[in-house]
C-alpha cells in the first residue's frame, strides 16, 4: 500500500512539473507572437530600404562626380560634403523655404480637411457617397497627370484660371504668368499640393468621426455647448491620435514635395523655387555632384526624422 502511494505521488510529481512551467511558456509565446508576425514585413522593409539608405550614406562621404561615375569608383572625402552643405548660405535659405512651405501646406490640409470631414457628416447618405467617390478618384489620379492638368489651368496663355478671373471682373489676367513672382507661384503649388492631400485626410477623419459616441455629443449639446465647443472639447480629444498621424504624414509628404514643383515649372525651376528635394536633385543630376546630392538627401532624411519625433512627443 505504501509502495502504491509512493508511485502515485511520483507520477503526480512528473505531471505537475510541466504544469508548473506551462503559464511561463504561454506568456513567452504570447509575447513573441507579435514580433513573429511582424518579422516578414520587417525583413522586406529592411531589404527594400536599408540597402539603399546604406548606399546613400556611403555615397555622401565620397566625392562622386562625372569622372568617378564613369570609373565606378568614388574618392573618400569624409565629412567634406556635409561641411560644404552646412556652410552654404543658399542651403539654409532652402531649408527655411522648405520648412515654411511644409508648415503652410500641413496647416491648410488639416484645417480644410477637418472642415470637409465635418461637412460630410451633415449631408445625406447619397451625397456623402458621391462626394467620397469623388475624393477617391482624386486620390487615385496619378500625380503627373493631375499636375499636368493644373499646369494647363494656370497656363499664362491658354489657362482657364486667367480667363475665369478676367471674366469675373477680378482683374486683367490675360497672359498673366503666375510663376514670374515666387509668392504667386508657391501659392499655386500650394493649391495643387493641398488638393492632392485632401482625399486621404478627409476620408480618414470621416472614418474617425463615425466612431465618436453620439451620447457624448448629445450630452454636451444638452448642457448648452455650441458646435465649436462640442468639436474642441469632445470630438477633438477623441480624434487626437488620428490628427497626430495625419499631421505627421502630411509633414513628411510636404517636406519632400518634388513632382508638383518640377512639372509645374516645366522641369526648369529657378533658384527661388528650390525646395530640399529639388535642391538635392539639382546638385546630383544637373551639377553632377552626386556626393553633395547624397549628403543633401541624408540631411533631408534627418530633418524628416526630427519632424516625426517632435510630432510623436
């Protein structure tokens, strides 16, 4: 009898040991599951992004002109490219211009996009579906095609805008060149950039607004809050994560605007229209200083990373 009890106790001990460690193993597998699921995507991103970034970084430390391009071998110059860029007064003008341009575009995109999303919530369902379909079509239009259409609309000789403004009696805009003055030119480019960015912002905010509890809005209205207070104190705090994401993406996109400027100015932008992307491209492919262009591109990446970190803080 004692032997049977001892055997049963021994068997119970053999079964209890794996059970003791089972919660720890389960917690380990549950904690590692997100990383395992993200691993394939991270590997693809690493292969697509890390190698080009590493090559760009290596190129930024070299003197790589036309002769080096033919010889397929650059001359290592260390930080000389960065020193040349950072000591150039024109570079800082371009940085300030790019920062101001991005700030204006992001602000307009967020304000206009928020107003449009709020208006979509107040129209009938068929109208909302129609407007949303129009926004999707705008979003799906290739950038080159859209900018070409805007370029035709603001053409100094055959532009629709010149004809329309003249016939509305606003002024004499016959043969008016919008890009002779950089301030007017950037205003036109801002219209194009904001127009292209609105669909994503409006559709995303509309989806966020649909998740705001109606009980909170009705309670605020019963307490006497006007529509502005309802949005500012009830809706906006709930949508804050959405606003942060949209503002961050808009900042990144507007800092590296290239196509709109390049196409609107017929691939010959003057120095007054240089943004960081245009400046980097010009140094690389027009002046054939690929090392300097790479250094400018690396600085642009760092500026975008700083903008992203500041928006997340």
